[in-house]
């Protein structure tokens, strides 16, 4: 079963957690110093907020799947429609390890389709707890269209960091 993913960049995490916890009538399922996530069933959505980007607002949208087969199905749909897709295998992103495919819609909104395989202790970092700039950038969506060579830029307005 698939789940819609919405990631919003915020200025004040505690204030935003209070707001969204009230809106959703539940506390986050994951809460870190720079990130929070609600895994809601009604509506079925993975809603995340973070303070990692320079610009506030919708950071990216996505579809979370429960299996590698569902991820391949979404990639197949994108390829059949000629949309292009930038695969990213074994990404350490947003306190999770995932296989992904990144897309960009005609307005420039970044979308990710992803299958999460486990948790990691550091945002975009390694299991050893070291959060380097290179590891933080590994958590970003490509800043170029899938038909162009990929580049990542965490913190930019077009960044797709989880």
C-alpha cells in the first residue's frame, strides 16, 4: 500500500510541532532536534518537517511504498510516461535508509518515490553518528532534471532534502 509523503521546511521546529500535532491530533512518531515526522493513517500520509533548508514551505512531495516491487512499479510508470527518473539506491536520508527515484514536475516541484529499509541515527549521516557536509548532501534530491547529470545542493531553495 502506498502513502503520500509531504516534507515542509520550517523556521521554528517546536512551534511547528505544536501546530501540526494539534492539526493531526497526535504527536510525531519521530522527533529529532531538526526534524519531526507523523505517520498518519487518516489521511494516509507521511508528513515531515525540518529546519534543514534555507527556504521555508513545501520542500518536496513523494510516494512512500512498502516494497521494492512497488517502487519498481512507480519507476516503470514514470519511464512509460517519458517522465525520466533519477534513481538513488541505499540513500541515508531523514534518519532513514531508503531506495528512491526522484522526479521533477513541470513547475519544478521535486517528487520522490521511496522504499524505506531501516532507521539511521543521524539526519542524512552514517551509522557512526558523524554528520558531514557530504553526508548531508547525499540526502538531497538532484537539483537538475533527470535527463541532465545529477547534482545535489542541500539548503538551496530547490533542494529536496527529506
